[in-house]
C-alpha cells in the first residue's frame, strides 16, 4: 500500500465532486427532496421501505454504497440506547421505530452530503430562509475541522520523523500542543476576518 504523502480531505468533499446526474442536479431540489424524505421518515411507519431507494440513488451516483451506509450507521449506538429505554418501558413499537428511523434519516442526509458540496447545501438553505448566522457558523466549523486535521497530520509526521514513541504521554502532549496551535490559528483567522470586514455565504 502506498504511503499517504499529505493530509486526507473529507471523504464527502471527494464524493461530492462527482459527475453523475445527482451531482449535477440543482442543490435546492436536492435539499428540498431530502427535507421531504426526512419528514416522511419521521411521520410514516412504513418509511423504512424508502431506504433501498436511497441506496439505489447512491449506486446511480456511482458512490460506494457500503461506505455510505457505514457512515449513516454512525447514529446507531445513540438510537440503540433510546430504543433500549423504550423497550424496558414496555413500548416495543416505539423501540423498533427508534432503531430504524434515525438510521434511515441519516442515510438520506449522508446521500445529500455525498452528492452536493457543503457550500452548495448551505447556499440552498440560505435561499430557503435558514438563519444566515447559523449557516456561516456551520460552514466555518466544517472547514476548521479540516484545518485541525491538517495540523494534526503535520504534527504526527514531525513526531514520526523524530522517532517519537506511540505512548499515552506522547499523545497527551501532542493533543495539548494541537489545542494551543489551534487556538493561535483561530485568533489569526479572527483577526483576518475583522480586517476584511467579515465574510458570508455566496
């Protein structure tokens, strides 16, 4: 396996730059369809039957279906905890719904993010009347996570070049340095934004 030479970007950023018909579709239509699918999932007891549709759309968009479903299943531990509480309370029907409804909803959201760049999703949400400040904060957090990942990769590469051991003490020290460097970088970004008069969504 070839060694990675640089920080890996968000996989959703890679997926969302595809060229299928779903990728080329207007972001507002995709966002509206996803919101309708989420509403249908929340209200209909038969919404689980729509999950294969999402997987077929992922196949049509030439996306890795298993990787997509695995990321959507990240909500399963949380929904399982609430399902167990409902089951212990004697409500088996609600417990079953709490198991599959969050996973199906996450599948629709994951599909949207896999075929639409984040900036297009946020721009479409802004046109639908979503609070602009909230969208700007979401966009900033998403991009700054990437900055943190890049900084962490550089620190890991430097530590490996110095022959540092992989121990708890080294990891804890690296984490402290990462937070300090992230704070300093955040201050520089904030000052640059103030110097430019702030930014905004397109």
